[in-house]
C-alpha cells in the first residue's frame, strides 16, 4: 500500500495499480525495457493488474512469471469493461496507467490517473482525464516507487 497526503489534491491510500498493456507497458505487444524489474519491485507494495484487449496476442507470454494479474477483455465496450474492473477493486484505492481512448473512463474514476505519451501517443480525450502526464512507463513506475515525487508534482 502507498499512503500519501498531497496538499490541495487529497489523501491517497493506494492498494492497486491497474495498467493497460499495449501502448503503456508494451510496444507492439512486447514488454518495454526495464518494466519487468519495476513491476517486481512495486509488487511489494501494490497489487498489480494488467487489463487489455491484447491486440498482438502476446500479453500472457510477455508477462509470464511476473507478479501481475492479467485480464484479457473482448474488443467491444473496452472503456466500460476497464471502468467496471477498477470499480470492482474500489476505484478510490486504485492508481491507473494508460494511454488509449479505452482507458479514459478508468483514468478519471481512479484515485490517481497517469497517462503516458510514448511511441503510440495518447488519446486527447484520455489526456484530459488524467491527473498526471509522463513520457515513459518507466517514469510512471518510478513515481510510484518514490511517492514523494508524486507529492511534489501534484501539490498546489
């Protein structure tokens, strides 16, 4: 669990990290460099969930052996499926990382929404629903590993 009081943002008590896969943790279906080690490190403080439509069909193989709970969703109504997923965990205890339009609803509903602008870009609608914008998943995971960085960025 990560607990953090952020002036003029609010108190966070995060139990879960929910991440998109393609465009967030992976590029073209392949896990990005440095992500596996960071996920292992964060698994000591957060339960890590990966929710994806698995466009490239590689998520299960790429995440094998990592401390994550993988959920593959159908191609229809993805934004709703992702939103329902974090609501089932208790959205107020969830930090979300994503980039696609299908991530927009869970980003706004979560206690903390992090949008990534990497090789695939990000949906403008999703960008507007985020609390925080970063340019790499490695940076996003490092923020969670060093929560005072979150405080420095989000305080008012």
